[in-house]
């Protein structure tokens, strides 16, 4: 089989509730997740050994060593199939590292899917999801690549249909945030689930999100105060329906009803803050 390539899309948590903690340290989550049509690229081709090459604007921020999630995903599949098939894996890194938009998890999920094809393993989606969960809580939903409610420790997924928000703006102040440190600073406030029902229309959708939260936003801002500055800049952009931090930060998203408005906002904020990372994208519907 020739080289095959796929997008590893950015994952955005529109809300993220931390609803409890297990005895083993894993946190119970409830999150509405969407994906942008922008992200990293993963390419795989047959080879005698397993290797990883990294390029792209954020390649210098990530190590191609054995702890890289892409290589962990590949080795996991090797163990699953009981052999040692090889592959040359290329990662083109467009997304900031440790930025709250699931770059590593999405890269791992895409690697699992591509190597499943390359090595003709025919592993089911359900089995891939279980394997992915061992790599990280976000990997199962990244395998899905559809708007979804995520609960439990990431294993409970419910696909949802969204309308009225076609485009998203992503802004990062180029400050990495440690997820582990954010959770260490978190004060649990178990207020139950959001009972989310997707509405119709951008304004209604934004109003619904106002009743939700990202429990990791406050501890992340305590670590990187500049996140608050980014939040203020995004929510004051023309056409922005709603703004919030994604995941454990530091990326802030803004929701827009039209691609043209998101692209104009990206140009404006890029001019105002040339040292920030900015990207406008469309939300993947999963259709």
C-alpha cells in the first residue's frame, strides 16, 4: 500500500465539567466536543521498522522519542496484532503543543486509524476506542471525529447534531499549559450534568453555552494569566457569538455563524497580536 495521509483535526471542548474523581485519580468529565477542519497531518507508509519524523511550524516543541503519543499508538497496535509490522510515520505539526485542543490525542487517534488500514488489521471501531482510552481520555472522541457529548473518563460518547455555528476561531498566546498542573489546582465542584439539548441557531446555541462552564479555565488562568487577555480579545471581536477556553488551555475559541466573519476576526486579531497563534476554521459536522 502506498503512503496514506489524513488530517488530525483540532478538538475543541465547548464546555468541560469535572464532575468527580475516582479513587485511582482519574476524573469524571462531561464535555461537548467539536472538531475543526484544521489540524496536524499524519502520513504512514510501509517500512521495515517503526519510525517517526516531525516537521511543521510547531515541530520544535515536540519530541519524536518513545514517549510521543504517535509512537505509543503505533506500538499499541503492534501489541494488539501480536507482530512487529513497521511503518514510516510523518507528523506535520500545525497545532500548538500543550494547548487544550487535543493535538496529541488527535494525532494518536489518527495514527491508530491509519495503521489499522496500512497493516490491514481490520480492528473494529469499538476495539480501537478501548485501545485509544489507554492512551488518553480524549483519544476515543478523537477517533469519532464528530460533535459528541463525552462522559465518564472519556469512554461514554453520544453523537449530537449541531446547527447554527459553522465556524470557529482559535487563538493561543503561545504559552504551554501542563494538564496535570491544571488538575492539581482544580477545586472540584460537582454540580451534576448539563442536560444538554442542542438547539437550532447560533444565538440560541451561544445562550445555552452560557449556562455551562469550563471547570479548568480558572486554574489554567492562574498558571497563565495571559489567557484572560486572549479571552477578552476574542469575545469582543465583531460577530463572535461566544468565547471560552478549550480543554486545559491555553487556546481560546470563538464561535461564529459565518466563515467570513471568523476569517475577518482572525485577520484583525492577527494584526493586533502578531505574536499569538490564530486560525479560523469550519466546524466538522460529521455528516
